[in-house]
C-alpha cells in the first residue's frame, strides 16, 4: 500500500475524509525527521508528503488508528494528546471548545469546498427523505448541521421526520450507502462527492446555496501544544503552504490530475473537473490562509441551526490564532526569495 521511497508515497483516500487514516503507518521515513501525529488529512497533506515538502522542513507525518475514525474519534484523540494536530472539518474545533472545554485553535485553512447532500438514486427530492435513515459522522458536526438545515427548509426535523445514524467519516458513509440501500442520504464534498456521483448517487442540495461561502477544512491543534511546539507547528504550516501553492500552480495541472487518478477509479474527464473545482474560488484555500468571513459563516450557521451562543455567533477570533501561520508564511517567502 505504501512505498518505502518518499517520492512514491500517496494516500489511498484524500480530501475531506476520515478514511484518510492509516493504522499506525508512518507516511514518511528517514532519519533525523521529527514526527507529527495528524488527525484527518487532506489532498494537500498527500501532496506535501509525496513532493517532499514535509521532509524539507525536517518532518514526517504519522496518521494513527484506522480508516473507521470519524469526528468523535479525532476530537477525542486530539484532546488526549494522541494526536498533535488535525487537518479536518473546522466545526470540530468549535465543538471541542464549546462542548468539551478543550482549548483548541484553528491555525490554517485547507479548503472551502461546499458540502453536498448525496442521496440514493431513487430519492428524487428532499421531501422523499421523510421516514428515511440519513447517516452522519456525529450529530453535531458541520456536516450534520448542514444536513439538518437543508432538510428543515422543506419542513423535515431530525428524529420526528427522519432518523440520523452515526456511521463514520465521509468515505465510510459513502461506501455504506453503496452497500446498504436503507441509508438514504449523507453529506459529502469534493473528490468524494464526485466519486459518489460516478457510482450512481445523486446530489440534492449544496451548502453554497444556503450558507454562502464557508471554510470547510482547516488545521487545528490544542493551544497549549502550539505554545510548547511552536517551531514544529510553523514548519508543518510552511510545508502545507508550499503544497497548496504547488497544487494551485497551473503548470502542475496534469500532475495533480494524475495523482487523483492514482487514488480514485474515475475518468480523466471527471478528475479534470475535480481539479477545476479545487483551483476555483470555492476550492483550496490560497496559501492555506484563513478567510475570516468564511469562518464566521460557519459560526453563524451553527448558531442558527443548533441555537449555540443563544443564537448569536461570537467573534471568530476566539477560535483561531494566525501568529503561527504568519511566521510560516514569512519562512516560505524567505526561502522562495533565495
């Protein structure tokens, strides 16, 4: 599954999925590299690994546990220190602060890709989900809140009109839907949503039409860990920025498409469509910078759907710290100027 040579390393599953986990497998090898334990992971992580960006900054990345891990697991492992940081849905960082009292900070952005409500092909409208089972990673994540909001717009309420069932990360949920027809719908995005459409599932709605532009994936960690390991975090973010720049450089288009095709069974045409989505305004975050207004929209819809904070979203700076990112960006630009 994994080559011993750094340049050959690619993850079997990428983008927004907990299926990105690989049980106890180090994603980079080599002496004198410091190890960071990462939860989740993204296509950017895969690129930073395969093109040597992490090694360039003296790092190797390890993604512990199994492919079945979902939001609850990532939150728990990060809170207990089993993970150093996560590249995962940013709403998980908010949930850790508000629900578990863990002092977590968002330090970089990964992508803005809207979520889509994917359904079985016989489901022709949102109203057809009445009485059905919809599957989520956890009941209070960004995916689940989006699903609740979308269905509330057609008068459907969780529990009363449909059943929510926890199944795991995005890839695990799509795989479950393809095997079990009783799972009627779930939320997915990016490459996973595109693959799901190719496999016969249908898209009924998108969060872009409901919440406006939002920040979906980002890098977050415990504030105390960041204080104690600032140099490691800055080097990790520098590698992330370089990988993001490589992905968004049009000169690398064919290489990026080839990477997608090596990881997913799909047509080149579909992979090219995913590339165009990733480099568009609602795709990858330029230079991995946090778009505060997009993050603010995440807080707003959580306040609206869950009634958090009495229905009024707090200021976003409570949940992020850009100081580490600023130092990482300066480091990358200094290296690029040489």
